[in-house]
């Protein structure tokens, strides 16, 4: 069986830019297939500030992708982007989305600060990321947003997310009860 030919640096760059623009939407395996050079380019795009609106959108997509691929170890560039002076809303939202993809409870304090940001779009992204994490601490922040956010769209979105979290919790409890009941019905082996 022959191995796939090695990608050139130009092809890796073309694919990274294409994936970040969503043309095509890349799977985790496709990102990993780009190897260390592809991951370095993704990281470089994610941490490089400034530029045009198109460049900021690309950076936001890179930050969100880092969250998907990097896990908790990849949180630093996401948090760093949020602490940059004068960071654009689109880049801020990309970093928040990435933190939601990480899904780690260590992201909650950072997301909490964004849940009370002046821009309602930022608060919506923070809400979505908190809901993705779904821990008790995240739920408390979402409940606060539901009650106190000045924008009706954020309050409505918080209500929807809390219902989804409650439904998910009820489904898990029902599955656990069914598994426990199934285990109790099994005859014991001697």
C-alpha cells in the first residue's frame, strides 16, 4: 500500500486558508493531516493581530479552530486574544467560540467576564460557549444573563440555552435510571 504524497508548504497554506474560510469545512482528521506545518500556520494566524476586516475574520476562525483542535492546552492564545487592547469584536467572538469548543471549566472565569461585555454580540457568544460547557458554574452565569442582561435577544437566548441544558440533564438522568434498572434485572451468575 502506498502512502499519500507529502504536501508542499504552498499546498498546506492553501488548505489552511481554505479550511478557515469554510471552503470546504474541514474535519479534525483533515486538520491533523496538515501536520506540524499546518498547525504552526494555524497558530500563527490565530496569534497575529491587526490587519483588514478580512484578516480579522480569518484570525477569528483560526482562534475558534484552535479551540476545537487544541483542547485545554490550547487555551492560552484564546485568553491572550481577549486581553489584547482594542481587540475587534469579531476576533473577540472567535476566541470566545474557541473557549466554548475547549469545553473546560477553566474557561468559565474568562467567559464570565465576556458575558458582561458592552457588546451584545460578545455576550451572545459567551452565552453559547457557557452553554457548551454546561457545568453548574456556567449555568449560574447563564441564569444571571437570563434575568439581568439589558438586551432582550440575550435574555431570550439564555432562556433557550437553559431549557436545552435542563433537557439534556433530564435525558442523562433517564438513561442512568434505565441502565440501573436493567442492571438490577440481570440474573446473577453463580
